[in-house]
């Protein structure tokens, strides 16, 4: 289970023109197709124009599906003042803008054709305040670096396991991860956010200052309202070691294993968060569960008994230091922290980009036999075609469901689990077919961070009854709807 592999694969398989030389020696010209006057935003950070030698590396996002979607400029601000200058320039000159914290938007919404990408990678400082039990984190910090800095102080925030995801986009969309049932979603631990809106204002959103905006940012999604530059979180102490576990079954027992898991996982003690996997690809299928427990591995034989009772179960469990556990789930156990970054996003990164599509559902009642059999058939069908795919079930309950559905913008608080349908190297029709098949058995909701650009009625799927309030806040904060994209609030 160890090795230098991408986190999603870990889950799925184991689970121009004359111009002026600016900072970085890049030659800039006018912004193509954007109606801009001038050469680019007046920032101290690097500005990379289309046609520059390193432009494609700067422009590309994580998902290779969007390699042909190219901005005219990539601007890399060095601080919040740079962000403010860039936004002011872009609004004044009518230049469309997309902010990028990590570039992992499933729908490619952290890039655009023409216009400017505001790449926040340089805003990545992590400052720990042990007296107050908080951390302030730059919007472009990657999750693996956040974990490393905090773990060195014996603390953490709950977040996802993909190492190069940016903290801002992850948190603003909710932030599910393997500590969520114990500590809540990333958004649930957000105490305040610094951001710049289209009017050029630097704002602080917290429970006391701009409380409506604070409510909206906790699940209202990246790209809406403005550009977040830093976030402050509540910290949680972690034990010296945690247990990681991995269970497998013969494929013939997949339906029984899924039934056992769905009746156990959402109701297990909150220290346990797990993900159930149905995988198909290369003519083969597999079924397994991966998870994390805030306690010793010696407890797991008893705690996982409802799962190991299913015939053919094999359990692999280990005690690991907290940071070692995060490297394990990131697929980086055998490589260095420096190497555990996507190529091009940090110096020394070795993880490769990927090509995938996905969609999701929420489940509020245990799946009946017909639904479970349909999922088994779907995984078998995926194994018979090119590429590979996985159906991943994220367990909810615990601290996630203790928050009221209208307490934050993240509305999905009464579900059992989320199902992600993930397909690599093609498979769009497979995703559409399984989504149709599962419609009678699911809530109609979808997880914003598993963004599906083809999702019908996405407003209610992502936000449910919270959408009308989000729309009112967006109209107040960004009345001209400058921050816009295909599934932006208000579209």
C-alpha cells in the first residue's frame, strides 16, 4: 500500500507582442481577447504571458483534460496587497479572472480561456498560535505542507488526503477528509478569512465581522464572492500515533461488504473515518475499505468486527505517527515530503498530473439490495472498457452531522455517506449511466468539491435550501457578478 502514487489513484486502486520586462524576466504584451489596456497587473510577483517559455507549466491545472484551456496571463502575487492590485487592475480593464489555490477543481474552474489566472501558490505561509489554538494559513498552501507544519507542533486541522490540493478551495467547498468524523469538515474549523472583493476592498469575514460572508465561505465554494488570501482555523491536538487500516474481500462478497460498511461506518465512533471502494479497470475488479482511527491499532479488531465478519475479509492495520499517516494516505510513504508534490507546483515535486472525470451523490438511507447490485455491475462494466474507474463512499456522521444544515453554507448534514464516481482516461458515458441508475436511491445532493460541470440543477444539488441565502450574499458582496464561472452562484 505504500509508494509514490497519486492520492486519487491510491483511493481508486487500493482503495506575442513587444512589451516590458517585469519580475522574473517575463516579457508581457496586451491581454489577448480581454479588452485590457496595458501589459498586465502592477504586482511585485511574477506575471507570465502566453508564449513565454514556462507559460504552459504555469497555465496547466492538475487535470490534463483542461490542457487546452489557456488564459492569457498567469499572475503570481506574493501577498494580499498584490492580490488587491491584480483584482483592481482586472476589474478596471474588463479582464476576466479566475483564482487558483491548488488547481484541482474537478471542472477546471481554476483556469479559463483568455483573461487572467491569479495563482496563489506564493501565499503559503502557515503561522501557529499555540496560546489561542489557531493557525493562519495562506490560501495557496498545499495540504501536505499544512499537515507537516502543524504535525511538528502536535496539532492538525481536518482536511483531505490529496497532497497538492490548495487549502482555500478545499476549505471553501466543505473539506472532507479522514479526520472529519472526529473534528468536522475543514470549513467547520474555519474561524476567519481574509479576502479581496471586486470593489478592491480587503475584508475580514468572521463570526463578528461580516458574519453573512463568513457563513457563506464555509461551504459556499471557491471562486464565489472574491479571492480569499488567508484563512484562520481552530487547531486540534493529535495523539503521538494513529492507526491506519485497510480491509479487502473477494469480489464475490462485494455486495455483502458494502452492506456491512453502510450500516456500520456512519454510526461508528467518531474517531473512525473510512472510505469504501469498488474498483474496476484492466479487466479486474476489487473491493476494499481504507480508514484512519484516532487510537491504537490494537483496538481495531473489535471496532471493525462488523466488517471482518463478512466472509473472506483480510485486515491490514498499523500504528503510525500522524504525519506518517498523512503521507501514507497521500501515496507518499516511500518518498520525501519535498517529492510529495505535483510536478510544477513546488520545486522537487515528483507526483504526476492526471486525466479524470467525476460526479457524486449523497445517500440518506441505506442502499437496498437492488442499488448495491447495480453498483457491483457498474464496477464490472468499468473493468471491461479502457481506462479504470472507482466508486468511492465517504463516511459521514460523527462531527460532520452534529452541525445544523443551515449553520454554515454546507448543507449536507443529515446523510449517511457521499458517493463519488471517478473515471480515469475516459469513461464519461459510464459516469452518466451510473448517475441515472442511482437516482432512485440518493438524495439529489452532490458534493461541491467533486464538481460536475454537467450536473443538472446544480444549485440545489450543491447547496440545497441554502442557495437563496448564498445568492443574496453574492449580490451584496459582488453586485456586478465579476467573479463568475459556469457554476458560479447566480448563474
